[in-house]
C-alpha cells in the first residue's frame, strides 16, 4: 500500500494518456458486458424452454404457413397430449417502435400447454369467452399502462393479415408467471384467438406453427419424427423440434448471433490489449531514467516490475469499473429503447449479472496486466549502468 | 542519522572502501574493452576522495562498482565490510539501499514527486512507518537547507536546489558511503560551490565517506585526496 501514492502520481502525471487508456478499456468492458448479458439472456431463455413441448413449423422456413388440417393429424400421433396453433402475427401498436411479441393461438389448448402462464380464473374465462379478447403479459401491460377492459388496436405488416383496418382487441386478462418456478418465463407477449384472425381475413390464413405438448420428454425425438413423417412428401413438409431448439432457430434468423457477438467482443478486446500495451510501453520507455534511479536506490527488480504492473492493474481497475457502469447503464437504456427494447422484453432477466460483472472486471485486469507485462519485464531486466549511460 | 564527529585514532583507520585488483571488461560485439585494469584502491572511513581523469578513463565504472550497481569482471570490491561481487542481484539491491547513497550529475529526481517524497523514496524500502519516514525525510531536507521547499516539485526548484534534494535523498538512509558522479557538472559556479560545501559538511560533521568523480579541479580541492585514472589504471 505504501507504493500506491507513487503509482497514482505517475498515472496522474500523464492524465490525458491515462484517461484515454481508461476510456478505451472501459469501452471494451462495456461492450463485453453488454454482449455477454445479451448472450446470457438468450441462453437463459433457451434453458428455460420446456422439454415437454415441441414446435412444428414448415420444413423450409418459419415464414411459410402450415395447413390448418395438420392440427388434428398431429393430435393423432401417439405420445402427443395436446396441440395448439400458434401463429406469429407481427402486430404493431400505434407505430413500428412499439414492437412486441403477439400470437394468434388456439387459446384453450395453448393455456393448457403453457401452465406457467398464470391467469386469474375470471380473466381466463373472460378471455376464452370473447373472440376479440386478448391476454397480455404483466410486463407488457405495465409498459403501455393497459388494464383489463381496455381496447387495443394492432396492425400487422404481414400481407395475408392486412385487412384494410386495424384488428380490434379488448384486454380480457393479464397473465403473470411464477418467477421462482419459471424464472425465464415470458411475461411480455400478447395472445389473442386464432379464430378472430381466421374470420377477419376471410378464412384465408393458415397456421404459422403448432405447439405440441407430449406425454414423455424422453420420447421427444421419436414423437417429432413421427409428426414429420406424417407430412413427408407433402406440399408442406414439417420440421418438428423441441421448444429450446425452436427458439434457438428463431434467434438464429439473425445469423449466428453468438458467434457474431463473441467475434465483436474478441476484436475489441484484442484492439484494446494492443492500445494498452502501447501506452504502458510508452510510459515505461519515458521513465527509463526513473527505473535506473529506483534500482540505484536499492529497489529490487521484482519491486520495479511490481510497480509497473501496479500501474497497469490500476488502469485495468479504473477501466473495468467505468466499463461496468457504462454496461449497466446501457443495458437499462436498451430495455427502454424503441424497437430493441421491445425485443429485449423476451428476456425477462436481462440485466448485468454478478457473474458477467466479475468476468468483465477480471477481463479488464487481466488485459491490463498482459499489456503491462512486457514493459514490466523490460524494466525488471534492465541494467542500471546501461540505463544511466543513456541518461 | 549520526551527528557525531569521527574521532581521530592512533590505530590504523578502518577501510570503508577496499578495491583489490579489480578488472572490468566489457564485451561489445566481438570486441573486448578493458575499462579497468588491476585497480587497487583503499578509502579509509571518513575520507573524501576525488577520482579524476579524462573521459573514458574508467572513473564512472569504478564508481559504479563501489556503489554496487555493477560488478567487477575479476577482483574484489569490499565496501563497508561486504564483498559486493559475492552478492546476488537481489541481495545487492538490499545492500545498496542500506549502505550507499548515490548522487548523480543530473540530480535524477522523480518529477511527479515533491522534494519531500523524493527524499522519502529510499525509506520505502525500510520497515519505517509513514510518519517515521516523513520525519527522517524532513530531517534530511533540513540538513541540506531545504526544509522550506519540502512540498515543491523538482520543476519548481533551481539546479542547485535539485542537487541538494538529491543529496538529502542520498543521506536519508544514513549510509556509510556516499558516491557522487560529477555532482557539480550541471551547475553554475555558485551552486557548485554550495554543493561542494554541503558535501564537505557531510564529510566533516557527519563522518560520511565520500567518493566523488569529477572533472572540475575546483571540486577536487574540496576532497582530502585526489586519485587520477587514466586508461583504466590508477595513475596517482
């Protein structure tokens, strides 16, 4: 500790260089934390998916619909307990910025398949009884200030669902989730009756997906294959997969997100490593005289090495701390950002976790120490007489 | 810090620095350069020795060997009873911090530290508390007459004042031997005289053994003894 003032004074001496290095490091840690938080949230959502549920979609792509007749045929497959149509509606509330997940579903079956959606019995009954009724998640209701009985209009930009006027809904229920039992459960979606969509579009629509509840999660692969076999060689072949795989596939529509985010993080980290290493090298090179003086006064090489690494450590600590603050603020800001914020409501546990924060801080310190290692070793190995001769 | 004057003794004086048959050879590429060739030198305790000689004669190399910041190729350098050549690098650093005070030509103060902090620097290697370190550093600054400049940074001091701070830094651990490499080489005549007077005081009143390398004949007159080096050999 007695060397701390010495270290801090050196960092303060070249405050512009120190500030820019800290800022660079902070940006790196901020990016790392933000990207890791997004990845962790996605991963958490995937892990929260039920192994007892399968999703069936068109074999070619999610964007192609499936015939409505498939529902009863899927229900006949041994091992299938329940089937519900779940069609992505892509409805917008007022304008495009108010994006949130909204599905047209076979309401009764869907609520049976998703018991974690907790709806008060009266609301449930009201929702099931009203063809224009909607069931919305608590987070979504809070965001828009909706309450039971409110009228809401949504307009879809998917051509088959465009009917020349908005779809009118009445909120009949607000669902919650048991955060202890199902910490990853979604409470930010909007569900309405498929029948309403079907009728409003003059019975032109088909099913987007089918969600299937099975008896035995261990037989998920067999049941999935049996479902797909039913429709093999048809005009609309299917692909059935577990809910986790389906969600992962949905996310992968944006490309290999994990690889992309990690690659960005790695590139930024490597750049900052080079920048910090350069800064530390400059700092030590400028202080060759000082290193010589310290060694002449009796400072052992290991202590000189420690002082240089100490400076690097302090840079890492400051950069990491600032990066965590920026990361934390940005994650909060992202959640309330237009469009993106609505997408992020899919991930109810989005936030800077202790694990990611600790990883970010560790990364900052390790980066700084790596950057400081070579100049510190040069200072450690330097010969006093040679350095004094250069003064 | 000892303030007692060394007492004259009828017995033979204790040798503070004993250089025995020292050779120092540098290898540059395939060339071997003999910088010091068979040097023998004894400096009694309380001596003020001026090492003189032309550039490249080996003065600074010999001073570095005495200060323990370099090691001889052969021979022995015994300072304050320790054979400097027998110590490992770490042990040598520890030994240096306790036994030798080094005064540079260009002062070499740490620019980000105040005068007091610069003087305190060698004491960081001791187990003294912060308060004790500060007290000692203030005492050293008082001895060199700069107590009122304790909070000044090197850039706020004149060359002579900087060198006095450097001297305070050299004496703060109360070393037996002070080595000075051209301590007046970067100073005007008045400041140089002040520094030399201060060194004389340290020698006479505080009993410090001083080995000083200098080109300046005026500086050498402050020393008790002058030795001349030429081409790596002690000429006189």
